[in-house]
């Protein structure tokens, strides 16, 4: 019995880190679908297919719960995954509009996320439910996910990208900034420097970790004492991903390679790992 987590790449490690902190005794499997990163600019139907393939792999490997540590995949596929795998609970991500709306004093909140996240029904539903009377300014940041994947967390180019995507929000008078993509928390120091102390930055990862804990508790599941085994899989380069795990979350664990069987959109453990 393990906790399965996935993302298009390294972004979901910002959720992994919180789950690891909260539930260190659980075995955790993490899949980074780096063969297809970024998910954000892709059609929702394609992201849904990839997400189903990854979820099936995690369930086959014994995941008691699957955490979709990717706002884009949650927007594109969460409903579909719950329908396709009715015996497995899924914990998804959504931009934290609710706390931002509760905390704002200016009545203006900003959300940064991928194009696909803003297109999904989930985001429209969130605005309808929680954002009455508040102005929500949204912004897509092309290139930012790729920058995090490349480890460019504080380079002049990443700063330029971020300034251009954040300036309309800052000029729009926001006092809350929702990180609607799991890659962005790794840029938080740089983001904080750009938006300044008057803007509160909201990362939903701790809340998602707590929700995962509640789901396991409701299922009456407990970790096997003292295991806490961490396994990471990538559909991209294993050494490059291992280096990013080490750098971003200081994670120790085994890193393995997965390969897509494109015809069936199924994942398998790769024989000749790059
Ligand atoms: N980390 C992702 C998210 O939360 C995916 C970004 C991408 O692959 O474009 O949206």
C-alpha cells in the first residue's frame, strides 16, 4: 500500500515534499511524465490520456490513493480518473481561489497557472463558487514550467519571464497571488522579491497533503511501520531527474525510468534506462 503522486515533471515534488513531511512513514511512488512536459499548452483530451496512463500504472503498483499533483492534469482529467478508476480515491489540485478571496483586502486577487488549467471547467466552477464580489486577474506564464524543469530557478531570464507575467497583476492592485501550477512554488523566493511584501503568495500544497492524510484515515489505512520508502519514476532522463529531486527536495530514494507504449498509452518500467 503506497501513496501514488504524479505530475508532468518536477512540479509535483512541491506536493511530494509536503506529503513526505506530514506522512514520513508511508511508502510513496512519484511519477514525472517528463516525456510530455509541459502539459499546459496541450489539448485537454491529450492531457487526459496521459493522466489515465500514469494513474493506471500507479494503481497497478499498489497505490491506495493517487494524488494528481498537477493543476493541469486535475483540470483536464480529475473527473475522468474518478470515473475510470472508481475504487481508488483521487486527490486533485485546484488554484486556491477560496483562501485568496477570504484574505484579500484590495478585493483583487491574482492567479498564475497554465493555459489548460484556466480552460478547464474546474476553474470556471471555482470562480462561480468562491469569487463573488472579488476581481480575479488571471495570467498564463509561457516558458515558466520549462525554466523550472531546467533548474533555472533564479536566472536573469526566469526573472524577466516572471516580471512580464506578474506586472499586469501587480499593476492591477492584487494583494493575493495564487500559485496555480505545482512548478511555481520552486520559484517562490524570486516571485516574492518581484511582488514585494504587500502581496501574499498562496501555495496549496500543504492543504493537499493534509487532504491526502484525511483520505487515508477515512479509508482506515495506516503505513507499514518504519518503511517510508521513496521511489521516483520518470519518462524522461533518469540521471537528470535524480539530480533535480536532490536539488529541489533533497530527496533520497531510488529513481527509475518508465517508458510509454504509445499505441496503448500505457506505462511500463523501461529495460534500457537512459
Ligand atoms: N505542474 C503542472 C501544473 O500544476 C503542469 C505544468 C505543465 O506541465 O505545463 O499545472
